[in-house]
């Protein structure tokens, strides 16, 4: 079987390159494309159709995390495209030429260490991260790994699938491992944002009651249209903790999935969760500390769990749920040349839903 499609794979491509954290984004028109003959066993070359833009990409761009990206770097980690080449001598290959697949934040893990065997592939000490320490999806072609790409069902649009691969996967896993049961309350700070609006839908699909927390009329309408049971505009209440408790039967929610980069969102969650509740820490602020009351964390039997993206099975499940139509991505479509402006909107909190780049233009 041929390991390369019978089409002309170019030698160069358009790509958004960050030379260093203090250098401007450069849209290069002649960035090299790795040729099929250069692919190592287990690698594949994917011709991208679309890619999402995530706050994580902005963090990598700014280098404001405790861990630093590898530069020069092509960012992006929510890509959808078709496999056009597979490295020679790839064994037990689960994909074939022409398959439409997704590329995630976790580009590679060894699959054999303790973390991988325990279902925490994302914590593999050998992990490669798309758009962080290996080139990502802000390009026309990207090298990925056959055992880590995610098959995309025919019923799911490529632009929508892109955001599920990170934003959807991240909140799906957090809800899946939260311990929440049907009929229980989940609070979602940032519910109108890129991760939050997908969390509303996954939570509803799991039979949970949703309290959406965000600000602004546009986000309120989005959350209510997606099925949130209650809404709180955090700018319009004097005491958010009391308002959240009151909204959830006067006792507080059973679970809070916190995707914000603000430390306050985590501290407040410990205060408003009902006894026995779980705080799912998802957002990745660079320097913020979790300043919660130890006394009340113990006294209320609160569980605090870090939830970091997801493994390959989580990704397949999140994609399959979206393919049924139960989760819909609300996105704004842009182009690679718009990336600088999109980053500015993300930083200013001006994006409702997600932004996806059409890589065919």
C-alpha cells in the first residue's frame, strides 16, 4: 500500500511562525514542508482544512507560563485535515492515506510509561505538545503521529471538530471525572466563552443542572439558548458566592468546572460549593495561586482535582458526542492572516464561543 497520496505535496507552505516570545508573529509564505521521505516511522503528514485558536496558543505566544515553549515555533493545536503521507516502516498503523483526522494539544506520548498505562497520556514524561514544543497547526501542513490523531466522523463539520479537539475535550474530561451524578448542579464560570459554552452542552447531555456564570447580554443569550438552567452575571451581583449558593437550591453546586485564568474563580468556588462538592481546576493561569481556606476545604469535605486536557479515549468520546449533534460549536471563522487580531480579541475577552481558521483560504 502506498504511503503517499498521488498528489503534488508542495515543498513550501504558509505558516504563522513565532521566532521568540518578544518577536511579532510572522506569516511566512515559504516555510518548508517535511517531505514524505523524511517522515519517521509512526509519523504522518496532514494537509489541514481548519484549526482552532485557543487561549493556550496565546500563552505559548507570550511565554507567560512556568514552562516555556520551544522557539522558533508554529503554534496551534486544534487542527483537522486529511492524511497525505505516512512514514515508511510504520507498524500497526490505525489510519490510512485520505483519512480525515484531528490533531490535539497532546501530539505524542510513549504509551508505555506508568502515566500512559494509567490513562494519563497527557502526563507522559515524553509528551510532545502541538504548538508548544513541536510545530502545531497554524500552517497548511503539519507532521503528527498515527497513534495520536483522532478520527473525525463524516457527520461532523471540520470547522466544528477543530474546537472539540481541545476546548470540548478539556471540559468533557473535567465533567467525566468530576463524580457528578444526574440531576446535580454544576457551576460553570466563564460559561459563555470558548470552553464554557461547550461545557454547558456536555453537562446538559450528562443530565446535570447547569448554572452559567459570565457577563454580558450576548453571552447570557448564548448560554440560555444552549440550555443552561440558570444564569448569573458576575458584574451585576454584589456577592457572587451568595448568589451561586442561592441559585443552586440555597446549598451551592455539587461541582464547579473552573476554566478561568483568574485566581478568584478558584477561591470563590471553594466558598460556594456545597459540602462534599468537587472543584475541577481546568484553567492554567501562569502565576496565580489557589488561596482557599484550608479550614473550610476540610470542614466541607471539598475535593480539588486538576484536570488537564484528556487522553485518546476521552477525545474519541468527546468527538462522537459532538457528531450526534448534541454539542454544537459556536465559532467565528477567520484566516491565518487574522491571527494577530484574534490574539488581541482573546486577550481582551472579546470572543464569544470559539475562533476557527479556514486553512483552505
